[in-house]
């Protein structure tokens, strides 16, 4: 029993570290994930690394290819366009249901998540081209808190999975959140106010616009081919 708990703990730890490194842009989209390298870098067994990669693959952050093993999910214009269409429809619907069905505890979680987001450091002097891990985590937590009032768990899990995949594109956009005529802070505040103000149609419309705006920026960055560059 103790060995099982230890194995599970190691798998959970390497999963968490791999996930953070992928979403943090430290592992390159399209880059191979070789077991010898992973075992050495994260200090785990092949079995623990394989379990972690399988879990990440189910979330869309890792892909498998015949005879090539695992790789960080490649990014492309076609994939982003498909992902955006799916997110606009599903996530806005889930947010609308969340506003209609969420209770007072849901409201409290959304307000608290927004409070953390507003106070998170957006850019670091060490890497001014990308949002900090702190802000990225707070941003994801806020959007997930908004939709967490939805009682349809299947729809909710689908919306969460698509949002996770979109994080890859946000991390590889060097200008996300820095457009001169865009106010991300105001967009997030408006989303919160519409949600806790119980305005489902307005909240859904604002989210659709929020997703579409970000996607247009990312599409201009991705272009016609997969992203396969090292982070500057």
C-alpha cells in the first residue's frame, strides 16, 4: 500500500511539473518528450512519466504519433481556428448555464478568483514578452471559476479541456495582453459583473467577444504553419 501511494505521488508530481512547463512555454510545441530525458530531468521512473504523459494527452496538451512517441501538442492555424470555433460556442453556453444555475458559493469563488487575477503580476522584467506563471495561473483560475456554476458536468469538462488547449497558444503569443487598444483588466471586470449580476446573455456575449479577440491575435502570430521555435 505504501509503495502504491509513493508511486501515485511521484506520478502526480511529474504530471504537475510537466503541465506547468508546457503551459509555461518551457517545453516547445511539437517538441519530442523522450523517456530518458524526462526521467533524468524530473527524477522519476519510466512508469510514472508514462502515466503523467497519458493524463496530459487526455487533456490535449500532449500528442502521440506512431514510431515517434510523445510530443508537446504542435500549434497551427487550422487547429487554432477549429479550437476557437468550438470554444466560442461551448464555453459561452457553459458560462450562460453557470450564471443561471450558480449559487452564492459560486459567486464568492468567482469574485475571489477575480481579486487574485487583478493583483497578479502580469509581466516580469526577466521575460517581458510573456505573462508570468502567476498571472497565467490566476487567469485560468478566474475563467474556470466563472463557468464552475454549470451543473452539467460533461459540458463543463469539455469547456475546461478546450480552455487548457488554448493556453498553449496564449503562452506562445509574444503580444498577448499588450495590444495598445485593448484593456484586459476591463474585459475581465465586465465578465465578472455580468456573471454575478445574473445577466446570462450579456455574460455569454462578452465571453464570445473575449475569446474571439484573443484568437484573432493568436492567429496572426501562428500564421500558416506549426509553431516550433524556442522561447526567446
